[in-house]
């Protein structure tokens, strides 16, 4: 590679650093609910391990002791070739039984789900109406769908009035046969929860509509059995595509869709990330199935998590700080990149690992601390964290501190 080409990318990196927007890997050591970084032991408030399953060594030992049959550490091919093991079908059947008998299809990741399903089900006679703040994987899926001629329109975040106006605008268009509303149930950066009842009401009034709901941050956390916001709102049957990921509260890897059997059959025949990807190792699928049976019984952990995030959100707002959340993802929006990163460093000095999130992950001037609560951290650690937040004072005092 020539010096001229390297200089081009070095210049781009220099600009990122100047804007306090440069990223790099950290050398982390994990110990339960803590992280060791640079000689410090920090309470981990940056992980998506919301119920503490990933850090529970006893659960892992129990799983390994329960495995009495050989399961390969690699599948060696896609499921459509020789990579379809019985453990996949068993997990899909178990998910189906939990989700009221609807079909389940597994994928390699939540990212695979979103970049694969949308271009598979959408064509030139399809319109996608997506919330402005949907995840990057959904945006990439929309871009691929647009290559098929799909029209994509983004509505203002959680603005259902505007969404209904757009539906009315396009619903009678003879060139559009399907309208797919795409949103998240819990948004990964703001932590706010979508009113799924309102979306179902819109769908029942407009026969062209399909609902596509990403439950990545809700599975395991919300609902009596942890099935997500669709369980909380009682609308599992009304959502056409419930998608999610096993890599967050469920402490595993992979993704899924809950849908009609016809849609499942179609995706097996049309979804490129499924057709052309080597399937996940069967042992990973067995771990997911093991965790699933644990998750559905973790009502006390979910209640503990809910109590904590409600307390923290109320506390943050009482300090005059901006926090749009009503879930376990609790952001403190500081807007400025440099200010956000200084706050991150100061929290680390106090013993807490909280990440600062900057553009392009969030919109410009919306940099924030993203606090991910975990039901497994101790009461003392949680109370001390609230005290550290209090030490910054109200919004003006916080600004002066950081």
C-alpha cells in the first residue's frame, strides 16, 4: 500500500481524534459483575448482561455438567447443507411453544436478522416506514431493501401522529402492496419503550400494514416470562415479525424471528444471510436453550432490575439532567463529545465502568453516558453509584464538574 493511501486514512483518524470521536479496543479482564481495566476494579455498568446470566459461573458449570451427548464446536456448513442439527429444531420448537405456537427461525446474530429479513420480504411494491432512531442493523437492512426498489421513509422518533399521516398518504397508492412499520420495542440508546398497542391499533385499521418489532433489548427483561414487550402489551399474535437477539440478557449468541409458518418457509428460501452463512456451533444453540429455560423463571431478577431503573431514572431527572428512558438502559445526555468522555473518565475514577456514546452511534449533539443496569450488582454498589451521580449536583453543577 502506498504512503499516499496510508496518509489518507491517517488523516481521517486524526480528524476523529480531534473531534473526541476516536475508538479503540480496551484490554479488559472480566470478573463477575466487575471489570479490571488499567489496574482498577470497576463495577460493570456498560454490559447488556441485564440479569447477570453471562457472569454467573454456576450456571455455566451446570450447563456443562448437563451435556451428556456430543455436540460439535462447529457446524461446518449452512443449515440448508449439512448444518441442521436437531438442537436447532428443538430450540425453535421451544420458542414456538412460548410464543403461542407461532413459528420460530434462528439466525447467527441479531444483525443477521435485520440485514436479512427486510431485503427478503420487501420489493418495489413495498414501503418501509421506520422510526428515525432504529438500530444500525435495521438501517443497513433498509439500504439493501432499497436496492430492490423498496421505498424507505423514516418518521420522527416515537411520533405516531406523523406515522399515521404517512400511512394515510401511502396506503391507497396502487403501486404499494405492503407497508412495513419497523421499530424497536426498547431503543438501545434512549432506553424508551414503544407503545406496541398503538401500533397494533394502526395495523388493524390498515390491511396493507405489517409490523416488524425488534425486541433485542427486551427479550429476557420484559414480561412475566421474559418474552419481551410483546408479552407485556399482550400482542404476540398481532405482530407479524418479532425479532430479537440472544446476545444480551440471554448471554448467548444468535438471533431469531417469531412469525407465521408461511413467512418462515419463505425466509428459508429467500434470506441470503441464512442461506449463505455457516450455522452457529450446535453447542452454542444448546447453551441458548439451557438459558431460555432459566430466563423464563427469573421473575425476581426482572422485578429487581425494574425497581432499580425506576429509582435511577427518577434520581437523574431530579438532578435536572436529561434522561428519556423508562427501561434498564439509562442514558444521561450531555450532548458534547468531550464533556461526555470526561464524565466517563471521572466515573471510572469512582469505580464505575460506564461508556460514553458518541456520533454516529447517536445523532450529532446527543452524546451521552449510557448506563446499563444489571440485577446482579450488589445493593451497596447501586446505592454508591447513585451517590456518585448525586455528587455532581444539578445539571449546572454537573457541567462544572466535568
